[in-house]
């Protein structure tokens, strides 16, 4: 998911800078990286996992994370149906965004609904990677602050037109809010930190997006620190997504137990990106990929990820209120380019595949045939 950057991440400089930072921070007695998993522990965990092949999930009936998680619009039937379609083609894991303000209104109710989601995912043998914070804002105009209740109806022709960040861009820099942000991280990670249905914690999606830049860096650092304090059994990560955010990238890579990244690119670009991140000598997972107009293809990239032992989460599953058939650059009323087709997503809302050949390509790789 990205708004301003539409090229694959160039990572060689990031890797070199991060190695230098790691060498410095490891010598300090007090540092947020102090409790980072060793590479040996990270590899020990990773080797116990299946090859992680999955998708970024939002139910087709939800336009954003608030509509997904608030009690009045939480749709267990749709989730059960759609995760069943995912399992049928061999996906075994889902990356799922959650929303701070829904938790803040009713922590117990949110945990109950999140537990119900995990139960449905487990029924379909799908693990879950929760995402706690997110800087992305989309639509016309972009919605930079989440709100409870009825959400804005999707803007025709635009991708994710009702999306809102978590916790909201103002709260990212408002230290008066941080007491509750800390409670949120510790409550969710604390309650589910030994739950085998949760595979990885992605603490912050695309920090610095929506023109936040380095203003998001303190919250990234704090999120790692808060999560470490409750000592989850799962690894922590924040994905690199923008080569220009050097300070954020260095902080994310130096603190992540496993290395994760976003790359919407073609086969050659993905292969090069994987090789560069593998220089960290830690497990590598691509938490966002697959945009048809950027050259992504299931029949090419899935075998690449599998051959290199890299986990992968394509963007989107069922086309719905997030309108992920449209590209990032569309304005209001935009259309789909007939040459490239849908930007993201795999199924229509009724379960029909967008492209039956893609479904067969996915099944071929996930089944090992």
C-alpha cells in the first residue's frame, strides 16, 4: 500500500547504513535494539514455519479498518467465506490491519472480535500477521484522522478511497496521546503474544507516508519498545517501503527480528530486492507485493519467493469496498486501464476468480506440483 512511491525500493545503501547503525547500537548498554532477537533465534523460529504465502486482507464488506472492526459492521460471515476461498487456493497466512480508535472505544469488545477473526482464520489453517499502526491516507480528499460510526462511502474510481490511518496522523506526534497508544500496543500484543494463531507482529505500516516523513520515527521506536516489554513469542517487524526515508529505514531494519519490505515491481526488480535484503542474514518476508500495472505476476514471482525461501503477502483478496481494482494514481471517476486490468485483488465478491489462469498459477506453486 503506498501513495507517493511507485518504484521498487533501492536497498543497497539502506543495508550498508543499517549494518553501520547495528554495529554502533550493539555496543550500548541501553538501547531499543537490546532485546532484538538474535539472528540465530530468528532463523530458528523461521525454520519451524511453513513457507509463508498469503495476502493482505480486508473483508469485501469493509471500506477501511474502522468499518471492519467496529461492532456494528464486523462481518464474520464474509470473513469466513472469503478466508475459505483463500485457503482453497493454498494461501496459509493473512496480513490484517487493525484500528486503534476502535480498540480505544471498547478494548474488551475489540479483543473479542479479533479473537473471533483468529478463530475463523485458524479454521481455514491461515495464520495472521496483525498491523497495529499505519500512516496511509487515501481518497479525495485524503482522510488523515479515523473516526467512529458510519464511514465515508467510497469515491468512484479511486483505490482505498475511504481508508484512514491508525491512530491518525495528529496522534502520531501528540505525546499526550501516547499513554493510550502504549496501552493499546501492550494490550493487544500482551493478550495475543503467545497465541499460536498470530505468526508475526507488524507494528507499523508504511511509517512516514502521507508526508509524515521522520515525524513518525519516534512512534516507530516507541512501538518496538512497548511491544518488547510484553515479551511476545512471535517476532516483531516493520517493513521498509520507501528508499528515501533513510532514518526510518535504518531504525526499522535495526529493530526488526525478521526483515520485511514492500515492493511493487517486476520479476527482475523483485529478485534484486530480495538479494539485497538477504544481506542482513536474517529471514526475509515481503509483506506487500503484486500490482499488475507495475509488472507483477503470480506465475513468475511466487516461484521466485518460494525458491529463495522468502515469505510473501500479495495485496488484496476479494474486490469490494476498498476498490483495489483501481491504481494508486487514479483521480475521482478514474477507470481501469484495459491493457493492465485490475491493479490488485484476486476474486470478485461472489467468489469468481478475476483471472482463472492466475488461480491455477497460485495453486501450482502452493501445492508443490
